[in-house]
C-alpha cells in the first residue's frame, strides 16, 4: 500500500487480489470523505464495500 498526506488529504493506492485500488480521504471539520476507485469486478461490490466502510468508520470515530 502506498499512501501520502498533503494537508488534510490522504492519497492512497493498493493492490488487492491483483486489483489496483486508488482513492483519497479528506478530513473535514465535522466529517471524513472517502473516494475510492474500484476496478472491474470490485466495482460490482461497491454498495457492499461502501456500507461496510461507513459502519467501521463510524465505530472508529466514536471510540475515545
């Protein structure tokens, strides 16, 4: 996995199961926005992946 922070933005890339995944994560004042580019077959699973990321992200943000 490659990652690079520029201010409040994380740019990342990873190779998962032979698939190249890229995206950004922006840290805002009251939320976090994540944009991910899913290639090929992973794109078909975008809804499930999005739901899981939201669920796990919320849990991480609530932990103190």
